[in-house]
């Protein structure tokens, strides 16, 4: 069964890392993640990125990649490397749904 999903953004290469450009219609996704973190910095948080599967031979339409947020500027999230240049992004969320707190 194939499901039609509307992408909320796209993955782009950025040096050794990747950037996720969230389309302006879906900026609320980023705002929701930031609000869940409260005063905890966004940098260093683990996120799950659901994106188009490059390997269509395995029968899966999407894949989930766990990566780390490096920074955010507006609707662009810089993350660790994702093997998915120009792949459509279906969802981005904090890993485990909660912030990871680091003691100083």
C-alpha cells in the first residue's frame, strides 16, 4: 500500500553536515520543538528525521534518521550528516519526545 504524504521540507548538504529547510507553511513544527525544550539549548539535541527513502528497492517509502541538531536559524535546522541530499522531509521531532538535559 502506498501512502501520499505531503513534505514539510527538504534536506540539503552543508559541508560535512546537512541542513533541513522547513517550508514556511510548516514553521510551526520548529516552533513546537523549541517550545518543548523550554530554556534548554536546541544545540546538541537528538532529533528523528523522517524522510523519503532513497533505496526504494526495499519496499519502504520513508526512512527515519537519528541525528543531532547543531543550530537553527529561522526555518533552517543544521544537523549532523544525513544520507538524503534533496530528499523530502516528512517530519522532524525530538528523539523520545523530551529534551535531553546536560549538566554543566
